[in-house]
């Protein structure tokens, strides 16, 4: 089991009220180890995350660049 602590997040609006999120997170594992890392994940219109194996499909290269640039502008991705 692992639980994820979201440290930073930038978002782009998607279709049908969904939001694509790029997050910097700390992953907390059952054995008390932690790892920091990045993930893409969809957030539903009600604010809950779409936890899915493989996480989120990035629709195109432009979307990827927009998310990365937003994180750079926010100061947490270089």
C-alpha cells in the first residue's frame, strides 16, 4: 500500500468538467520509506482524483508542454 501526499499541482481544464493535473508528490510506503516524484492524474468535476493504473493519458505534446511550463512558472519544476 502507498499513500500520496501532493506537494504542488498545476492544472489544465479538460472535457466534460474534468481537469488534467501535473503533481509533485511524496509517496509514503507501508515500510515507512518515502520517495518524491511527479505524476499526471485526472481530477473529476466533483474534485476527486481518478486513481487508475497507469494514471493519466496526456492527449498531445502541446498539453504536456503547457503543464510543464505552468509548473516552471509556479517555481517548483525546472
